[in-house]
């Protein structure tokens, strides 16, 4: 099954938030993928993936395992130990419908 993030509500506002997260939290500089033929300045485009980090939407949760819809499919994911340790309650964890950034280590299901 092929998933398109736009069908799940991904839009320019979420893209802007992801780009800010990549730049400020992950400290990864913007990616240049092409050069404009008119002025030869790089065009910035990040999309929904930067290195091992990928954006997705939580579609289900069962016993601390999450199914996350990403561009092209679904990934099984879990919360890191750091977040688990720092969480003060259930509200600090992702819920179904939340957009999340995950470090892809899982497999498509």
C-alpha cells in the first residue's frame, strides 16, 4: 500500500515546522537539491526526510509500539528511552493523529 502524506494532512505549515525542527533541533543545514537556472542560487527543498529522520503520522498504538504512516508506506516505531525517562505523564507521548519525526530504523510493514 502506497501512502501519500498529503492525503493524511501534510501541508506547507507542517513542512515549515519540519524544516525549523531540522535546522534548530537537529542542527542540520538546509539541503540544496537544484540550482535555479535564472540566478543560479540553490533551491532549498527538504521534503519529509532528512538523512535517517523521517516525518510521519501516528495511525495506531498498541503496547508502546506505534504504526506510523510515512511517505510510501508504514513503519513500526517506539518511543526512545530518553523520552520515556523524561515524560511526566501520558500526555507527553505521541497519540494517534500526531505528526512525529522518527529516526528510521524500523521496517516498512
